[in-house]
C-alpha cells in the first residue's frame, strides 16, 4: 500500500537515488498510532513518521511546513468541528473521529494524516514519503 | 525479518512536557546549517523562564515580614497555592497550549540532573534552548508576572516585582553571563520605579527596564517623567512587554483564546504607543530608547497611518510634536516575534515601514506556543545579509551595549 501526493516520490526529491528501508513490523504501528524513524546517514538522513488510520499507512517527513518543527512527533487527535443546528446556532465543539490529525508540537499546525495537508490551508503540507506494507513488514522509500 | 541498517527509531515517538528541550528543538539545527547561523551574532531579545517553578524561593525575597507571612500561610494552607501564593495568575493563560497540542507552553518538565535549586534548573533550561537555536545572548523575562500590571492590589504587585528582581539578579544572572534581562518596573508606584532603577541599573546583566504593559496606567502621566529622565540619562532602554487579557471590556466578549490573544497582545501596546507619541514623550526624552515587545509587527504600519491621518487634522491635540507621529514610531525599536508571515508582500512592506534593518531585533519568545526560531529571519528573501545580521543581533548589540 503506497501513499503519495501529486505523484511525488516522497522526501528528498533531488536527493540521491531512492532507497527502500524496512522500518519495522506491521503490528508496531497500531490503528491511530505512529512510528517515527530516521533512515539513512549524514546529510542524506531523513526522519519519517509512519501513521496508520483505518488500516492504511501514510508517511511524511518529520518537518513542519511552518517553521520546520517535528510535526510527526506531535499529538494525534481527531479534527475538532463546530456543530450548528438548523438555525445556524452553535451547538458547541465536537471531535470528528473520521479525520485523524497529527499536530506539530512546536506551534500547533495540524495535518490530516490521510493527505498531509493543513485543514484550512491545504498548500501547507507535509512532504509525503512512499510507504508500503507487505508480508507483515513496513517499508519506506526515500 | 528485522529493520534495515541505517534505520533508527527515535527514542521519543511523541513530544510531551517531559521531553528534553534539546530534543524538542532538534530541528532548529537544520536552520543553523542551512543559513550558517553559527557565523551570526544572535541576540534573542525576548524569551522566558517559568518563575512560578521557583516561586517559593522567590517569595523568600519579599521584604515585608507581614507579606512574607501571608505568602507562607497561603502556601501552607491552600491546597494548590504552593506555586501561586500572592500571584494574580489569570486562569485563561492555561488555554495557551491548545489543549496539550503545544506541550512546551504548558511546562518544561524535563530532567535537569544536578540542579539543586529553581535557579539552577532555570539556567540549565535557558542554556539548552540557546544552544539548540544557536543563540549567543538571551534576554530572559518571567511569564505570569507579566500580568502583574493587572494585580488587584498594586502594593502586592510592587512587592512581588521587588522580590523577583532581587532573586533574578542574585540567583540567575551570576550563573550565566549570556543571560541578560530587562527588569519589570512596579509601574503603579512611580517612586518605586525610580528606586528599582537605582537599585538594579548597575547590576551586571541588567540591560534595561520593562513596563509589563497589560495595565491601565497612562504612560504619559507627569509622575513618570523622572523615571524616563533617569533612564535616558543612564542610556537604558525602556521596553513595553505586551500581555494577554481575556477579561477587559473588549476581550470579555470573546469566547476563544485565539481571539483574545490575537487582539489583546497588540491593543495594550497600541494604547501605550498612542499615549507615548501623542503626548510627545519622544520630544521630551529624545535619547530614551523605546522597545515594543511581543506584539508582532503588523500593527505598527496601522498606527503610523492612523495617527498621522488624525494628527494632520488635529495638530492642536498633540502640540509637542514637531513631526508626524510615524516619524517617531519609525525611530523606536521592535522585537520580531510573533512575526506575521502569512503574506510576504505585506511583511516586506511592514519591515520597510519600520526601518527593520536598523530598528528590528530578533526575539524567539521561547518557550511560548508562538515562538520564532532564528531561521525565521534568516530565511526572509527580501532582506540582504547586512539587514539579517542587524536584526539577528547587531542592532541589539548597539541598543544594549553588548
């Protein structure tokens, strides 16, 4: 299973030839869970967050689009929405468990883990990383 | 099957209040490398430590035996008052961390091995942040005490500021020469302000004085003129450090912390700047360096245009002025955080309006939820290297004589 945006092949678009890494077993990333790993060495090292939501994996580089914070190491929380009644009166805030966010701990930028995009400014996005799951193993390609 | 060589799992999968500052800020090292920040002299003109962590130590510096007894009794008898006694900590401030989404705002609860006191722990935390962000000199302020201007008992606020100032100058500054401060003034009491300047102005590391500016005192009142004169004579800047207030007549209509924070962190300094300029304080004390802290920057062009527009029609309301208000405003100093960055063209215009290459000084505001790393300045495409060096540290070097 592979996750990409805009046909991107993931982190380090201009980096040396892509390489695939086995980063762990499937059961190490639970539903609504994560695994954050650094792959590669030296200047080519990339830190990647792998997330699972509704039994699909998504992976992003651990760099916030805002100030470069460790976005993949932040709180995982459902998107907050505000409910309105038929008269457009507010009924207060609720969690929308159909949308899983990861929040950059530096400044609170939230990203939908299925798209890597900020809910209010989709062009603020995490850089996607190709992730695959096969035979009980998780592999990322950077 | 096992994970491949070259794969390392981060020991901290989720950053919490217990994560080490150096790990929280690890990504800032990328900016250091990308922009060569180690080659810059970087002064952070606005950062914070958490004085309430050391509150029992600070209260020991209270001068009044009666007030000290009150503090002791509060700490002993009130279940949650051990780190709040006598303080006017506004409850709304606990909304700052966005419900745990920004943990470092709530607490830096990391380990500091060997730190035997709150002061030692504070210095350790400051050093970690400075090193992580390649900062050479950091101006450190308290946090909740910036609300002291709203304390219901001004005499208690003055006593707390005196105790804090004595604790900070005797316990923090001697431990780390890279730490500097502008000490808070007990602004409700002009005589006490003068006494504060006299007591601390010559202390190493004290590089100016601060109006904790969320307050309702008119900065143009005659009683403050001796204070401004002595600061001007000593060449010490006066800073206005903004603060939020969710309980005044305007913000009390607001139901979200975002709303109150966005507005009141600016309107308090807008109020003081208006009184400052329209009453001609820059004409009375032309050598007094004035710094506006933590209100961001976008408000300044608004003030320039608004006050100029009205001044041209109502010159008799501001007879001390010999130039338009914007001219004075352009000669004041500003700290950069939280720098409004969402529209590059507007930001570029703002920096031009305030003469940023000569008047703007970088500030992080670490560890607050809206802090800025130095890379924020270094990455601006419309500034040349000379301007970046000035903003990141050289202007502060001149303003504070570092």
